[in-house]
């Protein structure tokens, strides 16, 4: 039995491998198994698979869809197909639009690996600037975003990333990351790049400021922990130590997907698809 929530917050896909039916949250899982992506499980759909075949039911009703746009920004792997979008294409377009909205002059573009790589490709191509690996990642360390304490997140950043002086020294650097949530990781990255000899560090975020916590299945920080919820962009710039800071506009992000009204972007807009006051109170 496979069930997807009525608003479709999270992705769920169905695949086939010979006579076997498979389900996964991302299409890349099917690639590993050399299976075929069949289709997405629809919001509110219940699929029953047994020896008699596949039966589809829709017992849950909803007036709207609310697919999590942060899946495309960060959560899903870049080679995956979710919400009827290729994640790679969305992220590359995020970088392109950020470049079109930006007027900074610099020598090179540096992605924050790995999640900043695809938007950095889009940004560098749109700007006509070289893309360089100014930050090298240790791939044996997991994501710092989801660690439960700040101390663990700080340790993981230092373990995960190291600067590459060979390409940074004396350069005006544009750093591309997918999002900026608490600001502590960005602060360490800026400091790391400047210690490596970067002349200027301009932080560019390929999504809008995160101002709202998620109540729909993702353990994101509380509202008070979200730096954009308590600081202006200029104050955030000063906090992280960058020479400049710019985010992709919400309008720019929405323009990338078809039917943006079918997506939940509450983390960026603070406009939730359902009433969350009671949920927020219980999660304090």
C-alpha cells in the first residue's frame, strides 16, 4: 500500500522493474535499481498493489495542492525527477535568474558543495564568469543543516569543507549557496575564504530568505532561529562578514515552476496553505 498526503507536500513516485512495482520519494532510487519511472503518486491517492493488480483510491479530499518547493531547492538529489520537474534544471535556472537579478563585478564563481553546485553553474554561465572549486568537500561527512545542535553543525562544517588557496588568492569571489537558514555556516565559509586570500567575498543565495519554519514533515529551525526572521539583509551581511549579500527573489523562484500556486513556499513567504497556529503552539 502506498499513500500520499492530500496536498502532496512530499513527493512519492511509482516505478517498475519487470513484474515488480516499486515506490520511492525520488526517481534516482529507481535509477540505482535500473528500474523504470512510471508516474507520480497523485496527492491524496492510495495505491493498493497485490496479486490482483494495482488499484487506485482517492479517500482524502483537498481543495488545493501544496508541494514543498524546498524539495526542489535543497532536499531532493539533483538528478531526481519530482513534482513533474527535473531538479537539476530547476536549480540551474535558480542560478541563472539570480545572475540576471545581480549587478556585482567579480573574478570567479565558487559553489558551496554540494548543494550550491548546480545553481553556481547556472550563475556562472549567465554571467560569463569562470566556475572554480574554491571550496573542497569531504564527502564522508553528512549534511550539517540537519544536525540537532549548533556545536555539532559547527564541527561538521569544519570537517566537511576546506578552502582552495590555489584559485582564491587575490580574487573577488562570488559564493553560491542554495539557501541561508541560520547564517552560522555562511559565516564560517566567508571567514574560510578570506583566510585563504580572497580579496572580496560576495555571498549569493539561490533562493529567497527563509523566514518561516516548516510544520509539514521537515525538522527545520524555530522561527527565532531563522536569521532572516530577525535581521535585515544588511545585518545578515555584517553577521556573516561578506562584502555583499543577495538572495534570489521570491518572484524569481516562483517563475521557474509551472503552476506556482500548487506549491507550498511558506518557508519563504510565511503564507501557509493551512492554519498552523495550533501546530506552532504545540511545537514550541
